[in-house]
C-alpha cells in the first residue's frame, strides 16, 4: 500500500503545538513498526523538510506541494495540487493531519474515499465567539463551512472518545467511520529524582520552592482567568498562598490580556510566566510541582495532563470533555465554571499528604496505558481498514 502523509503542519504554526507533537511522534513510531507499506510525505515546496527521526529501513519519500493554501482564494488550487500528487505517486490513501488549519478537504469525487483525517477537537465550534475575536466575521463562517465539508472524507481518527462523541453529534459522521487513537507520551516524561538537576531548573526560571503548575495555551477556552480567581479565593478562604507557574507561549494579545488580569487581581508576585520550556526541563517542573492544575473548558485530549501524571505530579483538572477519560481516578476533578470548585479541589490536594501520595502513585500507572507505539499501531490498522473498503 502507498500511503500519503501530510507533514505540512510541521512547516507552519503547528510545529511547536500539540499537533506538531502528534505528527512527530506518530511518524517516528510508524517508521519503527511498518515494513509493509511505502509512505509519501507531503511537504511545502520551498520550505525545509522537517527533521524526523525515522527508524532504519523505513520505506518513504517526499513530495513537494506548492504553497497556495495561505490565501483563501486559492483553496481550489491547493486541492488540485494535492490531487496531482495523489495521481503522480499512485497513492492508495492520504492522511491529513491538520485539515482545519490547511483548509484541506478531499472532496473531489475520484479521491474523497482515499482521505483519512485526524480530528483533535471541535473547540472552535463550542467557543467560536471567544476564539475568533479579531476576525470573527470572516473566520467563524469559514470554520463552519469547513466543518460541514469534513464528513465526506473516507475515514477519521479521533484522539479521544469524547471527540468522537462530538463528531458523531455535531458533524453527523457515522461511528463506524471513526477510529479512536489516543495520544501517547514521550518516555522522557517520568519522575525526575536528580535533586541537583531539579534545583538547577527551578533556579533557571527563578521559581519558588513550592508552586502550583499550569502547562498549555492561554486562549480563552483554557479558562486561566478562572484559575487566577481561584488562586485569590484559595488565599482568602483557605489561607493558602501558593504561587502559580504558567508554562507556555508568552506573547500575543491573549497573553497581554492575561497579564493585565494578573495585575488587576494583585497577583503579580504570585504568578510566574516561564515562556517555552524544553521537554527535559519541563519534566523537572512537573516532578517538583506541589500541584498540576488544568482548568480548560474543553480539550480534545489534554497532553500536558498525561505528561504531568507520567511525572508523578498530583493533578487537579476539569471534570469536562476528555479529562475524565484520560485521568480516571488519577486526578481530582472539578467544575471549571465554578471558582469555588476549582479552589476547593486545589485545597484538597495541597492540604492532604495522603491524597498527594495516592495521586503520585496512580498518575504514572495511568500514564503507562498511553504510548505512541499504541497510537501508531492503531493508525496503521485504520489504514488497512480503509484500503479494504476502497
């Protein structure tokens, strides 16, 4: 079987986001497992090919696609360019890894059944009014149009059962056309016990000895304003004055708004922004955090939660969307729309050595159930299933 695989998101904004983590790890694991099929990786013409650690003996090549998709008026041209690649390389199926970002939908009749699309979540559908703030008049209808086009694809990969449920309900995709392939974790994420390294990382980012930790984006649906208010309530109601460390991209208008909120709530001395942190150092932060907290209103999977559990961080997270599915009993769940609930959950973890110890044991055990090797094997099986149905 000849399989097309879209690497273009790695050459665009998704390279350092969750989508980029997914693509790099999935391809690396596929290359170590699949010796039956040949892979043709779609890349942007004129841009450097992403650096991926392919296993020896992996059968693959690269196909360049002209960069037209960044212009809304060239969507049709982009589709035609993709179809040329499909024909030239005699591809049996093509895996699109970021269909919404690239505005790619395999809707020409002769090829639509050959497409397999990974859908991470439907966040823009649930929170379009707060996500499409600057260009709402343009972006909201564009996304809704893309959403309506997606169901004609051949098969779909969902990164959680929760996202699958949303796809069936909101996109009217038959359940049998969706395969759930949970994300995995890098083996780097495990409890760090080197005290010298732990201390050096903490000092590098000028962090206090005890802290609560959040890792992820700062867009409005991540609900960080509620976390800040819970931090205030934690002090007023429970007399706990623990600092909060926020790891993630520290720029853009969402970041500026968050900083202003920190100042308004008089939390400047208690909230620390680190910006991007390399994985090795991030594992050290997870490992020494008194609490990992993630108050998102919606997540397709929640990879930072998996990483935190793998490192043995006591976790308190939203009891919504995919979090209960991923964490099970290895985290304390709260209502992200209720400030009292967030503060109470944080208090429970921070003030109970017994609960902390329990979560530290359960987290790594739960995290071991998720691996990129498993994600890859499930994805390869989905490819085979598609081929049979062509």
